[in-house]
């Protein structure tokens, strides 16, 4: 009897072992099958992302949105899931902004989604590149759309993105992104033909512009930043030392010559500054004085007319009127 029981135990143990091996093999097959399903759903995320970013860089926002919309987030790292969520919100409003529709539903949804991406990582230690990108996207949404140029809403987002990039260790990338935001804030892509920097009240703080000047490596960028600094000082005034710098900043801005888009604006507003405000100097007694320099103003207006002789008649007549005004004032002061 004992022999029979022992044999039964041996057989039962063997059967359990075979069953366990079979179950283990089954689980491996299931895991492999699930992996194949995920692989079928997610054929090549890096390739899809690369293609979407190429479309994005080309301004094909609707196409970029379509590619990201077909990405399965299953199995993606948390950072990539956040990136897909960000790009879906970002490309949705950009694609709609490029259309002729008056429907703002996608833009309103994008604002909520971008705000949420910022909120979930708003602690100082959690702020990542997606946090900065979301702020820049919101800045663009309020500043660059055809039907929306709201500087008051845009600037706080641009400033947050600028602060984040200013603290990054990848110098070249940080420099490029910092300058891109500054120039975009100064020169919105959908501005009308009469636009000039500060036209919409978009004064970039001087410390931001001077930081940009310090990190800029290209001469063209440096000349452009001198122009923005001069125009900001012209518009906001400031203390005596600040006003004393205005002519120097305009002179630095003019070094770029006619090949720059802002050269004529620099000539005109420099002439206007000299004719209305003039140079600042400090007397022997230590007092600050500022008075119009009509000779310099006339020189600059004549230079503008001479170098842009084929510009529209309105500009020439405006400059000529200012020339006559400053010439007569100069004569009266000379008498």
C-alpha cells in the first residue's frame, strides 16, 4: 500500500511539474504576443516623431498633428507621452490659425491642454523642456495669430520660457532658442506693413535685450539687438544714463546698413529722437542737460531720403516736412 501511495505521489509531482512548465511557456507566449501587438501599434515611434518634426519645421502643422495623432502612447516613456500631448495641443492651434475658419474651438482646447502641461510640472524642480515649450506655444498663440495680437497675454509666457532657457547648460541650443523668442516677440510674423517695434506696446525689458546682446554671436543679431535696445529706450525713457545711451545704440544699429530690415526705421527714429530730444550731456557743475540737435536730425533725415529715394511718397513727404520743421527751428535758435 505504501509503495502504491509513493508511486502516486511521484506521478502527481511529475504532473504538477509538467503543468508548471506548460503554464510558464504559455505566459511567455502571451507576453511575446502582447509585445507583438504593441509593436504593431507602435511600428517606430522615433521614426514617426522625426517625420512629424520635419513637417513641423516646414510649417505643415496639420500634417504634423495627423502623424502625432496616430502615435500610440502605450509603452512610451512618460517624457515622450508628455511630448506627444504637447505637440498635439501645439499643432492643433497652429493648424487652425493657418486656416480661414473663424472657429476657435481648437485654440480654446489647446489653451486648456497647454495650461495643464504647465500646471503638472510647475514646481521649480519639475520644470522641463516641455514646460518651457508649452509657455512659448501659449505666447505664440496670443501673439502671432492673424486675429489675435495680445501682448499682455503673450509676454508672461515668453518671459517664463526665456528664464528657463537662460538656465540651461546646452549653450548653443539655449542661445538659439533665447534669441528666437526675443526676435519673435519684437517682430511678429503677421504684422502689417506699417509695423515697427513697440507699435503694439510690445516693449521687451531692457535686461532681456541686454542679455540677448551678451550671448549673441552673429553680427547681424547684435546689430538688430542694438536697434531694439535703442527703440526700447526711446519709448520708455528712463534715467539720464539710459537716455544718454540712445544715440550710441542707434549708431550701432545703423552699422548693419541697408541690407537689414530695420535700417530705415533706425534712421527715421534716430532722426526723430535727435530733433525732439537730442543728446544728453553733463555740465561742469554735474547737472544733466538734454536739448534737441537739429543739425544731426537734418543730416539723418537727408540720409534717409537719399538712401531710400524710391520709397513711397508718404515717407519722403513726412521726412521733408520734418526737415523743414527742424531747419526752421534751427534758424530761430541761431538768430
